[in-house]
C-alpha cells in the first residue's frame, strides 16, 4: 500500500517551488500566523496521489476552503468550472491583481470559480496585502512566467 503522507523531501520541494507563497491566494508564509500546508490538488478522496505533480503549498484559509473541491460555480457563467490546478495551469492566465494590488480577480471561468470557492479575497488577506504593498513587499515575486 502506498504511503499517503507527504515526506520531508516532498515538502521541501513544494515549498521551494512555490517560493514560500500560497499557490492560490499568493500569501507569503513569512508573514502568516499559521503554518502553510502541503495539500493534494486532486484530493486523496478523489484518487489524488501523494506525488509532486499533485502537491501544492496552501495557506490554512485556502486549504480549508478548498477541502475536497475540484470544481466550483463560475459566478459569471453560472456553470461549473474546474478549480485552478497549480501544476497544470499558469497562475497569471487565470488571475490578475486589482489596480491597487489588494484583490485577486479571476479572468477565466477557472479563475473566477477559484476566487469564489477558496475565498481568495478574505478580509484578513486584503488587509495584509495593503500593509505589505505599502512596505513594498507585495505582490510577491514568483518563479516561472509572470504577467
């Protein structure tokens, strides 16, 4: 039977790949009050494996709101859309920051469904983004393609 636990080396790989940021809301772990989790993008309950291509770094808020979801309602089309998959999709193709960098805006059905389902504009996140932006610490620099 395969081991379902995330190993220390897998956790290190996920944290490094995400540059210490939640792969959904882009919160920075260095400013978080709770430890981030390595989450299964496709939940184990839906057949997801404990493998690098199915693991993402998530803040506690995003992890809790996502739970076992893999899709949600797009508020514009009112149709089901798959949630953002950090290993298969590029973040900047589904999201952008508002002009003041405090809100995450979904720009595709997947982006909008993810913003709503994971509540990516929670009150505390907006406040933290405002403070960090004023200090020149937001938005975070992320590896890979940038908008």
